[in-house]
């Protein structure tokens, strides 16, 4: 038997080829694939930022239109406020509330209207307090409360009633005295 002293040329080439393939595989797994994944993530982030930039540019281009729409809305609001304040003068509000109570079979005995005030927490509104003393039935008062609940500009802040029967109506029912505090809410600019 003959003793070998080294690798043959063919074996050296195969070992070199295996080393190159192994090194290439390690490079692909530990260097190229993570780099490719990071590159893909950065491309996705770039696409997101590009989309956000386009949205911001579109908003920026619409800014004058939005400003004009806002100015128009403010003018319409001011016109509506002026119209409301002109049409709903204090005496008109008193007549409106009286008609509302009478529509619910409540007779107005006393009505006190105060000047509109600006509440501290909502400076965009004017609130006009109204206190009324009414004669009527408890069920009529409940129907009035239900009606007012559906009116946006009118709120009832306090209701007190006296269960002492004050007088008899045409049908023999005893009427009760009711005190109601309204708040009429008006927008201001």
C-alpha cells in the first residue's frame, strides 16, 4: 500500500468549491437576506411616507378652499345669529313659551324673562333664563317636558310643583301649581 502525502488536485478543487459554496451560503443567510429584508422594510416605509406627503400636499393645495369655506360658514352663522336675535326678541321668546305651555293645557300665571347671559363653560352660546308659574295637571307637565326634550334650542333646567290643588277646571279635575325654569339657548359668534 502506498501512503498518501496530500490532496490531489481534484480533491483540492472540490474542497475549494465546497468552501466557496459554504461561504456563499453563510453570506446569503447572515448578510444578504437580512440586508434584503431591511431594504424591503425601508422601501415600504418610503412608500408610506410618500403617500403621507401626497396627502399633505393635497391638503395644502386645498387650504385656500377650506379657508374660504370656513369664512363662508362664519358669515352664514353670523347671519343666522342676527336673524335669530332679531326674530326671537325677548318678548317673542316669552310668547313662544306661553304658546308652548298653552298647547300642553298649562295656564301661565306668571312669567319672568331675564336678559341673555354667556355661560362660563360655553362662550359660543347665549342663554336666556325664563321662570314661569303654571297651573295645570301633572300629566300635562310631563308631556311638556317630553316636547321640550326634542327642541334643540330650549332646555328646562328646573321644575318644581306644588301638589296642593289650587282650583278645579271645567271637567272637575283639580289643577296643581307648577313652577318651571327654562333656558333658551342661542348661538353667538
